[in-house]
């Protein structure tokens, strides 16, 4: 949960050279080989199913879980937790970031405590959250919110402070008032850094959810996984993990799409 | 006729460092004045004060009309297309047509929808000029606007600025340390040294000027700047 310095104004992340298209199929050789090896180990009994189920079993179990609605239900519950936790943390992070980015007094009063608190590993707050919020939905939402608020705050604040004073001056000479300068110059120039914050925040949100769902979950993906563990159903555990991974990848992809759209002025 | 710019006894200090030490300057409407001086002589500070970017001064100055400025860096908003950067000068008015005309004038008719980061240095500086001119300023302040350009682009920009000035006739105050540039463009050259106006020359030559026509003036202006003409020749 650290602030990323990547993606500051003039350095589009998309400029990182990607592997050439031609080599993409070749890059699949080793992952596919690993899965085949895994299947072979399971089929020959080298890898017992109570340690790790075979890929084919995992796929079959996924099919069953989807068919009987269990996966859909757990998915919806977990998605809801991330959504509301993200909303809560997002509002807090953005409001604090705006206040401390746009006002000197705001920065003087808000920034020191936030900078101190961010050094706490927020996942370590679970014991306190349980004492404060019990073991229901609240600590799970609070954990996600805490994971989201800090990266959003830090990057929004940094983005606002990185505004080129030359651009602000140019607008001032053209007769733009302070509020207009904030709207037309300061906030737009904070967008790239804020999007970096958004991506970090979403990554942290999923991580916080996974950890939070270990707390006495009675629904959701965490419940599905923990329940499966009790019955040594490693296939269901793997299905849950894959769904977590897919969710993280999907939100990351959506932010990338958003970046490509909003930051298209950086494309050359 | 009232002056476009009127400055009397202007003092400005940053802490204990005096930057302007009693500057007097009048600029007539439509007059093209070049402000020459070494680095650190206070010429950019004077311009910033006139543009309203530096306050806390002693003395008085007045700029009754609309002021525009073009800086050494074009200072375009990179997330706005070129024409929207130009219409920024209109302050909220949706002036696509006006912006287009201004872009025609600076000879960038095909770049209205481009992103600023795709422009060359000279092109971006021309957009910056269009943004300054689109609000039809009475006073156009130019803060070494050609300083960051390559020599060939600079020559083209000199001609462009002269044409724009002749078409719109704002009073111009051009800050530069390039004597040839000042002689090529200005009606009057004001030399600033250690925060004071130390010399003022009218350049009474027909336009467009050729370098060969101002050899003698050049020697005199350089002498005011403390440069021996034998070295500069």
C-alpha cells in the first residue's frame, strides 16, 4: 500500500514496451505444460486430492458450483462487500485528498496524521476492527474501506500538489478565478496520478476482502473456501481462488480501459 | 491618447534582493517595445508584475486594457485539444470558430483537433500566441517566447509575430536578451540593468527589416548592455 511514483504527468505507463505479438503464443508453452504436469501428477496419484485437486476436477467442480447457484451467490455477496467498502473508503479518501490537496490549512492539519496512519499495515487492524465492529459485515467493509482510502488519498493529494504552477499562472493571466483554476487546471492535472491511486486501491480492496472474509464469514467466497477446507475439498478452494484472481484482473482491466480513454491525450 | 502601459517608480524586492529599483516606462497604444537586458536584470519580473502574477510592489503601474501573455514555455493544457486551449483565452465562451480563425492566423489550420503533446516546440508556441491573441488584447506581453526554439523556427516566428502585431496592433512588450531580435521587431528598445532603465532607443527603420540595416544601432545597443562591439561583430 505504498504510493507509486509511476505514471506521473509526462510518463505514460503504456510507453513500457510490450512483448511483441508474434511471441505471445510461445509464451503460453510453459503455463500449459505446468497444468498438464499438474494433471499428470494428480492422475498418477503423486498429488493426492486432499492436498490439491486435479485441474479437471477443479473445472468440473466449478461447473457444479455454477449450476447449483452456490458460486453465483457467494460471488454476489463478495462483490457487494467490495463495492460498499470501496464506496465508503473512496468517499473518505477523495474528500480528505481534496481538502488537503487544495488548502494549505487542510494539508497542515490532515496530512501528518494520515501519513502516520498509512504506515500501519491496515490488515493488521483486524483485531481492533473485530473489537469495534463485531464479527458481522461491518469489519469486512471497514477493512476494505481502510485499504481503499489511503492509496486514493495519497495519490490524489500528490497529483494535486504536482500541478505545474506555470499552467495555473497562464490561466490566472487569462482571468480565471481561483475556483475556475482548480476546475480547469488543478483537478485535470491530478487525474493521471489519481488513476494510479484508483488501481492500487482496487488491488488493495480485493486483498482486504480476502483477508476480511476469513473473519467468521457465513456467506461469500471466503465462506465457500473456508467451508470447503473443513471437508478437504481442495477443488472448491482452488475454484474460489481462481474467482478472486479473475475479479482482481477484471477490475484492473476496467481501470486500464478508463485510463486509456481519459488519458488519451498522452498517446503519441 | 492614454498610454497602454504606464509605470512610475516601480520597486520590487524579493527579501533583501532588489530586483526593480525605480522603473519608469510608458508604452503607447500599438507600440512595439523590446525590453533588453542580461539574465537577472529584472525584465521578466517586470513583465510578471504587469500580468498580475507578482504583487507586493512599491510605486505604481497601470494597464487599463486587456492583457495577454505568452511565456517562454507554451504552457498549454495537455489534456485539452489545441482549439480548446485557444478558446481558453475567451474565458468560457465556446469559441470554436474564433479559435479556428486564430489558428489560421498562426498558420496552424490543420491542428485544431490535435493534442498539445503531439506538437513541435514551434507549433506549441504558435498555439500559445493564438491563445493570447484570441481575446484581442490591448497589451501583449511576450516573455522570451522564442528562447526555447531552434534558430530556424525562431526566424519564422519573428515574421509571424510582426504580422500578427500589424494585423491587430496591440501594444507589445517583448522581453528578450537577443539584440538582433529586438532590432528586428521593436519600435523602441529599452535597456534594463540592475533594476533600472539605463537606455532607450527608437528604432526608426522601415519594415520588414533586414539585419544589414541595423548594424550601427546594434553597436550602440550592445554598448548600453556593456558589450564591446569588437567582440560582438
